[in-house]
């Protein structure tokens, strides 16, 4: 599977110029409002015709100078921010609407698979007006899946849901990503948390252009991405394996640079989890610290340093095969004489690390 | 009730004319309402004005204009007559008058219904692979059905009550072009025939009430289907 996007589109004095490629897994387009995220995904869906460029999915040209496939011919499932369920149809009929126009030879999940995966069996006879926000989004997702699309497009599918409802949906998205369907997803979001949890590939948009793009773990640990993600939200994403649960409530997780001891990890032993380590929760020491309450200390080398306009600086650290990101002051960089390649220690407070995802 | 044969004949003709007028006008009104709601083009304001004109013109003027356009000596009337369609002084002319007079009411109801449909639902249907006509038939049409129904009932009621344009265009020939309102008017012209008029007035009231009650019941059922209530 591949998606190749290279488009230009102008509205008034704003010009969008975006080029990126997406392969399998979840590709997230992240940016603040007004960055052009929805324009990009609508252009891919065919709901908007860009001024110029091309969009190719798996060798099929959806759009270029001479081609414009209408949305109905693109076979891309679209899950909108508002579920957009058909109000006059029951949940069952909404789902069947999706299945009705799928080509007979298309591969994809069948009705029973989808209702099972998304937990819709108890809702089939209800009408959209009688569903909660989270249920509506699950139905919308099911409807899109049943159209047996080549790829799923999701525009902030969780933005209209409150916290607990989000947690209802996220596991389904992970199942979709990791399950046998293996459906590629283009996922638009302005939530760093969602992106960190879900995305394999990350495209950062700023003012209508791609500011950074690449594997999520690489982009999230890039000091230059800190201003794009926001100082408070920036932080590396690393993979860990659950090794043991201790009696005191801490879980031992193995990462490439050693072990971490973290509270509140529910996953079973042997499973892989994603950890999001916020940059503001990582300290840097040039010597192995003694007598410190923080339990998670990893040997690392400095990979890159980026000083911002203010007093802050972002430092990326290589610990084993993983990259961590630390947000410290520019003064500390000077006083500790931090330089690229210098060995140091990364200190993580146990409670500051959030296991954000199960799977992979 | 002293409704004689002529009164029943007038009622029959009025129902016949109104049913035909409604059936003919609904598709056309839906099309015009669609254009006014969804399309942008030069002359849109003019089209809207022409459609709404019968609402504000004196009905006698509308009837006279129809006579000028579709009379036996008018080019349009002669052209239609050559293919076997006579309008002037014929019940089919009463249908035309009813269509023209009811049209603005129908278009208005349907246009409001179309404008109330969220185009995002149609977009969603398209992304699911539905061709344009399926989007209309399976999403838009069910959602605007109450508006179409409301428009049709108003058109029918208007056709039942149409008097000025009809009597001007097709006159008042008992058994041929004498609709219920024309018959009531005739009865009121004859001293001492008020009793006949009262019978027909009751008929008109009964038809109007039934139409409104039936449409309310239907609208409730459609609305219940839409919201799943």
C-alpha cells in the first residue's frame, strides 16, 4: 500500500503546498488548526479539488492535471469528526449502506466481523439519535470499513468526544492497526497524545507546508519538532516490553538501553507497549547521580541540541537504540557543557512516564 | 344537506383537477426547488421571482395571462391543440391554472426542506461509493420527504380552492370546467340558492380538513422514521 500526495491549493492569501508519502500502518497528519490538515485529507478523499499536483494510491491516480476521480470512485473510507450517520437509517442500515457499494471482488471485513470488532451487535436496531458520541463514531467507523476501502481516512475522529469516550474508541483503532485487516489509515489530529499513541508515520504541518515527516519515534524525538508539537506536549515515544510486575505495584519494562520501573502498567507480561516520555519530565546529568529519588536512570549520548528563542533548549538523547527528548534550560546546556556526542545520563521520574498503548 | 347532482359533479371535477395538478406539479416543483436551493447561476433571482409571481399577482391577472398564452388563438395554444391538447375552456386548463397558482407554495416548502439537508451527509454517502443518483434516492430524498409531502398538500389544497385564475382561463361550464369554488360562486349569484352554496361550502371544508389531517398523520410517520423515535 502506498499513498503519494503532492498538492498545491490556494484560498485567498493562504497557499497550501504539501508533499508526503504514506505506507502501511497509521500515518498521522498533525498540525494546529489552520495548518491545512483537513484540506489535505479532503483532497485525498476527493471532496476538494486542489489547484495542482497529484494524488496516487497504489498506482491508481486519483488526481493530477488531467484526472479527477469523484469521491465515489476512490474507494477510500472516510470517518469524519462528526460521525455523519444517516439520521433516517438504523445502525444496521447505516452499516449496510457502507457495504452496498463495495465492489463484489473487493477484499475486506464482512458485516459480522465489523460488528464484532467494534462492539456494535447490541446497537443494530437503534437509530443514530439514540446513540452516544462514542457509539456514533464506532458506527461511522464500521460503515467506512464495510465499504471495503483501500485505505481509511480519519479527520479528528475523537475530537468531538470527551476523555472517557476517547478511551472507548482508541483500543478499536489500535485493533484496526494491529489486527488482520492491516488497513492503512491516514489520520488527521491536533492531539499529540493520539498521534503518539497511534501513528507509525508522522507528518507535521505548519502554515500549509510539511515541517517534519518521518517515523513517529524519530519525529517525536527531534528537538526541532518541539515548537511544532508544543513545549508541554513534546516528548519521545519508545517501545518497551513488559518483563515483570512487582508486589509494590511497579512494573519492570525492558527497553533497548536497560530497564524502567513504572507504576500503573496493566499489560500482561511479554506484551509490547509504547511509552510516551514527555520532554519536560526528563533530566540530564553528566555524572551518574547518587542519592536521587528518581529510579529510572539510563546511560545515553547526546544526539542533537536545539536552542529556542527563549530560555529553553531541547536535547535529544540516544539511549540504546531509542531516542529520548529532554527539555532543559539553555543555561544548563552551557554550564554542563553539553555537546553532541557527549555521554550523559537521562533521568526519568517513574510517575512521569505514561504507557500509552498496548500492542505492536 | 341539499347537495344536488351538480354540486357532486363540481366536487368530483375539483378533486380530479387537484389530483392531476398535484401529480404534475410535484416533480417540477422539486426540480425548481432543487435548483434554487443548490445551484448558483445568473438569473436565479429572476427564476425565483417568476415562480413566486402567482402568489402576489391578482389571480384574475394570472388567469388572463394564461388565456393570452394558451388560448385557442394564441400560438402556444394552437401548437398544443395540434397535438391534441386543449387547455382553454377545458378541465385540463383548470389543471394548468391550479399548477401555476400552487407552484410557489410547493417550491417554497420543498426548497426549505432541501436547504435543511446537511450536504455533509451527501458527501459521506459519496465517500462510501454511492453514485450521485443513489445519494439522492437513499439520503436526500428520504430526508426531504416531509417537505415534499407538505408542499404537495399545500398544492392540493390550493388547487381545491383555486377560483380567480381558473374562472378567467376556463370559465364556469357546469360538468366541464365548473369546479367547487366556481359552483359556490354561481350558487351565491342566484337569489335563494344559499342552501345549495352551504352544502358545497361544507364539502370544501370537509376536503380541506381531511387533506390537512392526512398530511399531519403522514408527516408524523415520516418524521418518526427519520429520527427513529
